[in-house]
C-alpha cells in the first residue's frame, strides 16, 4: 500500500507537474494518513491508477442551492396534480364520487372545464394542465359540474387520499427479507450506513438510448427535480440531532445508458444493469474486480469529497416510479426516482418527500405504510449494526402508536418518526448522550 500510494503520487506529480514543495506537502499528508489508515485486505492493496476524480474521472457539477424564494415555494403546499386528458380525469372521478354523469355530460363538462378553468393551469411546455392547489381547483370544478358544498369537500378529500395512495404506489421499494436472526451488519458494507456527518448526494441525470415517450431530460424539468431533491434531503438534515453533525453536499453527473428504463428489476440494479453502465459511462472502472462499478464510484466520491456517506440518486425522465436498491446489490446505496408518477386519473409530479423517503431507506429506514412484506415489529435489513440489532419498526401503520411520517405517508409530510430516527443512527439506546453509531458501548 505504501509503495502503491507513492507510485500514484509520483504519477500525479508528473502528470500535473506539481511543484516540489507542494509535492512534499502532499506526501507528508499522505504519510500521515497512511499511519492512521487501518490495515486493509490484500485485494484493496492492488495498485490501481483509476478513478481519481479530476484526473481519470470528471468532477461532479456542484448542486446549485435554490434561491430563498424557490425554497419558500417548495415549502408551500403543491398537490402536483397533472391532467393530461380531461375526459379520463372526469370519467375516473365521476365513477369514484358517484356523480352519475352520462358519457355525453362528461364530454360537455370536459370542454367547459378546459375553456373556463383549466386554461389557467395549462403548461405550454409540457402540454398538460397542472393543478397546484386542490382546494381551489375543487371549488372551480364544483361550480362547473354543479356540485354542492358537501360533494365538493368530499371530492377534494378523496382526491388527496387517492393522491397519497398513488404516491405510495409510486414507491415500489422491495427489499430482501431480514432473516430475523440478529446478526452483525458492518457499517463499512454500505456507502451510506447512517445519517451522520457530511452526507453527499450524487445526482445522476440519466437518459436512455431508447427513450420513453417523455423524451430526454429538459433543463426545466432537471432544475425542478433537483430543487425537490435539494429540499427533500434538506428536510433530513434539519431534523438531525446536533450529535449527528449533519451537513449536506451534492453533485451532478449527466449520462446516457443503453436500452430502455423498464423499472425496478435487475436490468436496472443488477451487475449488468444500467446503473453500473452509467457509472462506467461517466468514466469509473471496476478497480476491485467485484464486477460492479457503482461501488468504485461511491468510494471515489467519498474520498474525494471527504464525505461520511454517499447516496447515488438516478433521476429518470419518465413515470417508472421510485425505489431504493436493496443491500444485497453491492456497496453503493442507491435509488432511482422518476420525474412523474402514474395514476388512474392522470399523473403527478414527484415531490420533495419522494427524495426524502428513498434517502431515508438508504440510511436504514423501513416503510411505515402497508407495503408488501412490511409489518409492525420488523427489524431493518437496511440498517447497519448496532441499529439493526437494537430496533424494530414501531411506527408501521399497523402498530397501535403509529403517527404520520414521511415513511408512512410521504406525499405532503416531511416528518421523520422516532422509529425511523432510531434506524438511521439518531437514537441513543443507553441514553448516555452519545448516539448509537458513534457510541463505543451503545448497549450501555
Ligand atoms: Ca467494483
Ligand atoms: Ca448511547
Ligand atoms: Ca454508551
Ligand atoms: Zn419506501
């Protein structure tokens, strides 16, 4: 390892023509850090000359912090309802709300609605209507259809409930079952073991050679998605206890991968999937020979940025949904998130809660809604030790004391439950003032 680092430094020296003084200083820093680095396994000692960010691999573009104005608008409620076909929309709600409109009436009302109300919500660039506030829209729709106050209130309430379900369906997270035998899961096996320290979010704006009907990412949509992601991850940092020393940082890569996005399957997260292809198309290579490149990318970003955790967020310009990749798929904690979600009545935009929800999974949190394979009292296969061994899900919707949270509802709440806080390293099991993951004697 010593020689290896020396050679690497010498190579850098020659390539970058660093002055002798600067080089000696760098060497001193390296020597100091070598003495502090614990012994590594033989496979890590291979002298690899790849994946040095800024030399072999491009530097990620820094995330632009949204303006205060933009942050304020993100803080405001946005129901994010998208109407692509007014007839489809009215047909769905007519059935659901039992308004008893005939097909003929639906056609007529659709036209009225478009001319009198929806025209104000038209997004010229995207060619659809976008509703921000269901309370206001509900009244407008009610007056066109001639609904009474009771019917209007019921419509708005049912729409919000349905939207919450649609957002839950958008998240098709599925994780390998925890074998329920308490076993040690080393924090070093994950790129984002728990939500402490400098947390780096690497956004990978992903385009597919075989594009969806939505085409490639546009600058407007990319900025919109990144603002939501910024806000969603900011919500995590803000709720962190001071002992976690939480700081956020972020960077962006843009990449094109082959094939089409077919959703949550091994074509995405497998060894030969497009997530691995994206890492290698960006310029990373598999330097440890495990067949994956996402691990090398996450490790390189971690050492380059000095971050404690790295999460890879693959953003796709389609409506394939969002999911976190399970811990059985390599070292890199990663998630895919689409710009839109699909519903029977139309579409909706991903919200800050989507980014917050998936990131929390990657730090160890479980779903708290009625998702397949989830239950009250479940230990988290996503959490590392000691949290994995200490805690179980106490905020699942089926638990008697369950409260609203971003892992349970995720559509218009950002609240992180006590149960999730424990899984992601914000608990203090023995109540000695030191948070579990950094406590030498976490059990007391
Ligand atoms: Ca690798
Ligand atoms: Ca403690
Ligand atoms: Ca202790
Ligand atoms: Zn989830």
